C-alpha cells in the first residue's frame, strides 16, 4: 500500500486524475463554485446524503470532475473518530471496483489537525488490509495507491508520516496474529523478529531452550514441555537515544497455539487460539513502526514464544515449578499458561533497569466478559504510567480502561504447596491474573494490558485487529524528546543470532 500527501483544494480536486475520489463532507460545509462543492451541497440539501458519519452517496462520470467515480462521505462533526468511520465505509464500498488509485479528500474539513490525518491514513490501511499468506490463490486488493488531499500539506505532514508508520506496524501485527499456528511456530516468529533486526537502530537476539534453561526460566519451560515445537525467547532492542537513557520494555505473550494443555479447552472455536500470540504480534508491529518513525528513545521488546499442548511430557495440574525469580508456582490450571510465560519475562526485564515495563497479553476470558471488544483492560501499579497509557488510548482511538489491583484480590492465589498458585477461581479472573503478574513486576513502574477482547474479532469479521500497536506508539512517542533524529543511520544487513538456522515448512496436524 502506497500513500501520498498532496495539497489540493476542492476546486483543484476536480481536475485531479484518479480512478476514484472520496470526498469527506462535514455537517457545516462551506459553499463553493466548483463541481465537487456544488454536488455535495445539492446532496445535503436534498437529503440524499445523510449528515451522519459513514453515510455515503456515489456518483459516476459527473460533469466537471475528472475522476470517473466520486464518493461523498459524511463525517459528521469531523472528529478523528468520525473521519475513521467515514473512510472505512468509503473504502469498503470502493474495494469491489477496479479502482487502483484513489484520492481521499480532507480539504473540506475546517481546522484540519495532524491527528485527524493520522486517523485517516490508519483507517485506509485497516480497510484495505487482506490476509493472503496461506491461500493458494489469494485475491489481491486492486486499490494500491491512496492520495491524501489536504489544503496545506506542510501543516499536517507529521500526522501523515505517523499514520504511514502505524499502518506498516499494524499490518505486521495482523499478519503474524492471523497466520495459522503451523505458519507461525515459535521458530518462525523468531525469524520474523530477525528480519526486523535488519532495520536501522534495531537489534535482535533469539534464545533457545538451552539458554532459557540456563537463565532458570522454569515457569516458561513448563508451558513449553508438552509440545514438539522448541520454545524461543526473543529480545528486540530499538536504540534511538543515548545508552544511559533507561528503556521502556514491552513484553508480548507469544503462545503461538493454546490448546489449554492438560486442562484442555472445548473444541468449539479452539482454532481461534492461534490468536493467543496477539501480544507478541503487537510487539513486533510496534518495533516495525519505531523503525519507520525513528523516535529518540530506547525500547526493549521481550517475547516468550511457545505452544501450550497436552503432550506426554506436558505439565500437570498440581505440579509445582520454580520461576526465574526463585518463587515457586503451583499450576492448578494448565490453561492459565500466559501468566506463566510472562512472569519469567518480567523477571528478565529487570536487567535493563527500565523506565517502565508494559506487558501485552490475550490473558483472560474474564476481561472479555468485563469489557467486551471495545476497550483493553489496563492494570498498573503506577498512577502516572496508567494515566499516560489511558491518554495514549484516547489519542490513538485504541481505547483501554483501568481496572483495580486491590491486594484483597490476591487472597485466592494462596496455596499450601508453593509460594503462589496460578489461578484463583472464576470471580474477578482478569484482576487475579494481573495480581499474579504484579508479584513478579519488581520495583519498576509496571502495567499490564489484557487484550483478550480486543486483539482479534470473531464471526464474519474474524481476524486480528493489530491492537494495541497504535496505543503503544502514542505512549512511546509521548516519552520521546520533541526532536526526532533527522535521518536514520544506514545499516548493512546482518544476521541476527539464532539457535536454529533452518526454517521449517508449515506443519500440519493429524
């Protein structure tokens, strides 16, 4: 997908050559003598174009307009959210056509802000994304070039550039979350990270079973011991600031398939458990966006990647394992495996002396019950960090909601046979899971994002959402100094360290 930012007024838009024009029309449209303005004014006056975000009116071969297709789209109050709604509707209507180059015109919007342009670019990317990796005959989207038309391109270029970087990051997150489990094994996920390591300011290290065992990550290893697929612990580093600057650490849950282990899940919709690595995918996507945007800050990404399977060596309910922190854990339910891999990653994160640590995980069905698919669950031991993440969620339209962390919720995690149990019953399940993680968060500012309801969609729209890449990028950019490096350093392709050189063919299950 190619994007271009161009200065065009409604008058000059009429002569712009393109396969289609998408013109965003606000409630308060200023009058004009050009063909586009006249068409829009007539449509609004007649009531054929309803003044509600996302409502459409199409025209073909309109006199005075060079483009053969014209889509007038209402944007209501022209907020970033309304613009997103309008563009998703318009692109959806245009995708079935033969249009290859479209102009999305925001020139009718008064006082256009960079964040609105960013929202428009991200909306285009979302609407045009199509998964194709495991299809024998994929149907590529014909629309491959989008021009964003505004009255003054220079004033909104920062928002445009941010949007383009976000689209690339979100698409990478969607790609790896959408892949079937045999196309996204821990080894293949590590290979994807190594590809990112070729980008400027990015370094990648991949640890295998021997290295993880040497670190004492007994909790992580316990989850992986029931599968033939070897685990991988992926460490990404984006170095955009001085070495002395403390990094933000992002930890993504990378369960590439979750059967539930011995505490096996019901068969209905178990295929969706390929999405249990949406947290890991969002970390990969965030690093892709960082490489595009080149902010002046340091970020570390940690991805504990493995499968959770009921093999002959699988961990059993009642087993006690020793985490990297030295704390022992009684595993009462093997389907509560995400917290078991994350706790060792949290302990590992302390070595970076982080400014903050944020873990991202499709952790609990209880969070889906509490918040549905609208907001991610936000838990934090630090008010300033929680407020910054909530603010980033609002500005990026990637919403979250802060949940409680009262100490009383940890009572159910007590056990006679270890330092802590991995579950505490059904009541308040999202909170007790967070309380488990908090025990391993050390002294650094920590937050947990439960994206079980927001990481993917089910039903007819089944697929990964790419969340919370946008939230994380807005948070990270807010931590960086105003000055951004003018140019990224060139980086010759280098081979990242790995423990397995060959890439296995996609694995099929009997």
